C-alpha cells in the first residue's frame, strides 16, 4: 500500500471515530445555549441529557448514538494533487476498518433484498461529496447520517408562485417529532430534482446559517412549539442553512434534509 493511500485510510478511521464519539464545538454550544434559554422544564432536561450523553460517549470512546449512520464524506482535494490510486477505495477501506474498530453498526443493506453488506461498504457506499480546490492539499470530513432524521427528509417540486418557506414550516410541523429534535435543517432551494437534494446535504455540511431568511425561518420553526424529542418546548430547531441554485423558470425544486440534534462531523487533514 502506497503512503498516500495509507494516510487516507487512517485519516478516514480517525475522522469516523471522532465524528461518532463527539460533536463539533459549535453544535455543543448550540445545544447548551438552547438549554440556557429554554423555558420548558422538561425540554431543558432533555437538552441537558443530550449534553450528558455526549460527555459519556467521549469519556468511553463509544458512539454517542446506537444508529452510527451511513458513511458519508466530504472530500476537499487540491487540483494539483495527483493521487496514484483510488481515493474512493482508500476511504472505503477506512470505513471497513472503522466498522470493526470503533465499532460501527453495520447499516448498509440492499434496497430490495435488505441483505446487509456487513461492513458499511458496497454499491454507492461510502457516499463521497467531492470538491476540488486550489493547491495540492487533501482533507476528509466524516458526516455519518442516521436514518431517524434522514427518513423525514424530502424533495418537493413546487410551482414558482408557491412560498417555499411556508412549505418548509408545514413540512417541519408534520415531520419534526419523528426526527429526534431539536433539529438542524439543510435546505436546498432551486436547481433540479436531484441538485436540490445535494444542495440540502451540503447545507448541513456548511452550517451554521446566519442570513436574514435563515434566522426568520428558524424563528418560525421554533414558534411551532414541538420542542426536544417532540414533547414541547421553545427549541424545535437549532440551526437552518439554505443553499441555492438557479432553476428553470417553470419550476421551484426544494429539498429539506433533516438532521437530528446529534449533528456529527469531524475533519482530518491528509495533506
């Protein structure tokens, strides 16, 4: 195994281990801030339980959720880098090692037969979002995605005259309680049917959102009163991020990618 491939494999393992057993500082701060201002005693207790869960997971070096998710990665690779091998295969090998080492629950199954691959790899897995950047660097972000929140996600093909923000609020009102709130919401607005979905996933990767539209949408969602674990409270969502693309004049695609409170990610710099 060449040196670069080995570094990619080991970086993948480390990124997954960190992502599965801890949360980014900004996510922890969002939960703590929500707990500090939460007016509902039960909701505040649930938020504190979440923080305690993360603390115990970090101390024990064990996954903070039993659903260790599907292996999704964001790779940033310099245009000047010329890897002499498949980055995809190296990341897949890292996933197989991490599945045994961490350990991870084998979640990847055939969509029809439901046969489990046993190691979280196979056709389409891992899912890699690739960005090419200036230079010759390489970084890997692990972004494991659980099914509870992912199952609530959807793509809608609206009419241009429809209000996309009303659509988002209605959708969250219908689905949030089943997605382990408080939520992070990635919104893909525009593009085509499939581009909107990828924009929504990228939005989750690019959190937090601070535009006027994002903050107003977050306020409307929290006014729903769904609260942590759907049991009521001031905090239904912790963050909203919108990514946009131009769309056809006769179309308004919108994708909403739900993410539970455990918004897991970790980045390793390979080069």
